[in-house]
C-alpha cells in the first residue's frame, strides 16, 4: 500500500544537494487525498558512535552534583507553563527514534511512579518534568536514560542484562542518552541563573538516580571505590550534595525541599521489627571515643558530624520502626532519606573515600535503612554490595562493629525468602 511516505536513507556528500529534512516533499497522491500526510525518514543522528560515560563522568563533566531529592522544584509566582515559556530552550539535539519512544512510554507509565514518594513529587515526575523536557531536551535524554535502566533491571530480575543478551540494547541506549544529557546540563552549570535553575535542578536530580539505577558493580560502592577503581573518586555523594547547592542558590527551591514531606502515597511495604536503640547507643559511645583520639580540632569537627549522623539514624529508624509500627517497619521515603543522610554527613563525605573506619561503620548502619527499602528497584542489591566492600576495608578490630548491620541486612533477606516460599 502506498502511504505517500518517502524513506530517504542516503548520506550524500554532494554539497549541492540539500539535506533530506530540507528537501521539499512531492507526492503523486496529493491530488487523490488532501488528508494524506507526507513523511520523510532521515538517518538518525545517533548513528555516530558515542563514547560510553564512565561512572565518574558526571562529576568530571560538571562541577555540580546530583541527588535523590524527592520534592518538586518550587512553583514560582507564575504557573509552570508560563515559566517554561520564559525559559531559554536547550540546544541539545532532539532527534529520537522508535526505541526512544518506547522508553518514553515506559517512563510515563511506570518509571515516573517509582520516583514519587509523596503526592507532590508524583505530580512533578509524572506531569511537570515531561513538560519541562519539551523546552530542555537534555532533561528528556536523562529521563530516557533512567527509563532504559529501569526497564533493563525489570527484565533481568534486578540486575543489568548480559551484554550479549537481547535486552542489552537498553543499557547501550541509556548510556547514549546519558552522554547527550550530560553535555546539555554541563552547558548550564557555568552560568546558573534564575532562568535556568529549574532545569538544572531537575537534570541534577535525575542524574542522582542513575548510579543507583545501574546497579552494583565490582569495586564501586557509591560512597567509595576500591581495587582498580581506587584512583577514581566516588563522586556520587558530591553529586547529591550539588542539589543542595542549587537549593541554596534559590530560596524557592530551598523552601520547597524543606517542606516536601506531604502525605505519602503508600507505605511501600513492611519489614520485620528491628531493635535499634541500644545498638545505636553503644555505637555513639564508640564513635565519641574514636573521635577524641583524633586530636582537638579535627576530632571535635568529626565528632560533631558523626554524632549528628547517629542522631539522624535514630530519627530514621524511629520514623520507620518506632512506636506505632507494630506490624514491622514502614518504608516509602528512601530517596529523601539518602539525601538527608548525605547532607547531614557533609563535613565528613571525604572520609568515605579515604575509607576512615568510623565513617565506614556508620555507613554500614545506614545500609540497614537501604535494605529495608530493597523493594525499591534502584536500591535493590546495594546494601549487600556496599557492606561487602566495607568489610574488605576494615581491620579486624573495627570489623566487629559490622555484626549488627550484617546480621540485620542478611536476616531481612532470609525473612523475605521464607515469606516467598510460604506464599
């Protein structure tokens, strides 16, 4: 059947010949039906090979950072549509193909719901972010990268598919979109202003999900690296912290983030009850003792940081597993908890990469929070992976402090297995 579609895949180098998109389309069928649409299929701009970004390319490409913050950016004095019209569009290439449309559909029907942690963030990820991506295509590229990784992990039971498998194209496509999206957001970082801070915030926020979305890999533990990757600093915490920097620039963003915890969509699931109070109290006494050994100046600074981190852990456990949670531990705010933890630990983030024992032990206790949220697809497998790296880095004496988090993390796994078998 002739649909008046001209498919032009030629790549002529003749300078006198205009590009396919510029050539007029003529059809013999125009006289027969005015309702027929005329289309030209041109070579995709993605045919050129794009270098797959390294795990640290995000922070190497930009001096900013990325996070799991779950509050939508503030609605300014004007509605979103008006602010979009006043924003300068990105110059990122916007050519997409059929595979990209399938990823976009997956984002709108599935991925966006997994990013929402309250009613406001659901509205943002499902409705507002896709609208913002129309004017700033680099956001769309990052959205598609996240959707590709989400779909890949869903189709491969939580891990990324075999490079030789049928679904490996999802990871390749995600890497390609990440490369393009990084170039787009990097072009904004050098000149953050009221007109582009919203798209910069959205892009940085999506970037924060991508390292977790990719899943655990040998030598890379989000907060630190070891082995062959030791020379590459773990940049993910500073990416998360970068969102905080953007919030500090914009008072509207800051107020929206601080007031983001509205009604939750749902609990998200339950975990077995966890006894944490006495364990954290013993940990606090040990941390204070270790900090005092470091000397007056640095010791006091890190003591303050570490004690605050333990207080944050107590609040998180109380929120999930405290009184009123008779059936277990309620989950549902993982991304915001990760953001709060990293911001609370801000003065000591470099201690993770230096693999300071106290910092790594505190991280091990935070991993219990992540494990409780193991049903969240981008958190799946990280708690076991990171605590394995921590155990490898610690000496024999410090390793004894891993007993409680390891027993809890792997105990939750056993409970989940028994529950699955009984059902």
